[in-house]
């Protein structure tokens, strides 16, 4: 009986060892398959933001400063690119109300209208998203004029 018990014990030990080894390997395979399925789902779904660049380089956007003094706007003519922002800074003791021509309707580009007077030290910013030539003036002193030329992105 001791020989039979030893053989049965050895068989049980081999069976348990085989189950542990092969059972663990199957669990690892199942886990790998599951991870691969998740990876495929992530890479095939175009709506998932991976945080990586799309390879499309966005143009650099700039802010251009135009100062308003008692002499008028400086510079009075600027060339910018679509998406650039122009900041009109009032450096005078006079009111500044930047608006597109013609005075007083501001209909050439109605969105380009500060809508109020800006005092000394205040500034009005406007982002130009469409190419074109936009003439503007100080609504509070219409003889003070300027031009913004918006070029298409390079």
C-alpha cells in the first residue's frame, strides 16, 4: 500500500503541477487576447483621442499691437494672417472706438466694431479669421483711420 500510495501521490502531484502550469498559461493567453482586442478597438476607433499630434501643423497665431495716440493709429496699415489678433491700445487722452468703415454705420465688416469708447490705458482686441482688406476708423474721431490687410494662411 505504501507503494500504491506513493504512486497515487506522485500522479496527484504531477496532475496538480500540470494544472497549475497549463492552467496559468491559458489564463495568460486569455489575458493577452483580451488586451489585444482592446488595443484593436482603440486603434480602429477614429473618435478616440490618443493625445498624439495628427501630423497637421497648426499655423502660429500672433497678436499684433496697434497703438492709438493723438496722432492716430500706429502703424496705420498692417498685414496679418488669418487667425491673428490685433490689439488696439489707447495711449492717448482721447476716446478710442475702433470700428469698420463707413462711418457711422460700420457696415463694411459689422463684426469689427468695438461697440464703445475705450479710455486711456484700455485696449480692444479683434481676431481676423477671414482674408480681405478692412478699413477702419475711430468712431469718436472719424478722421483717424487705418487698414488691416488679412492674408490667407501660408
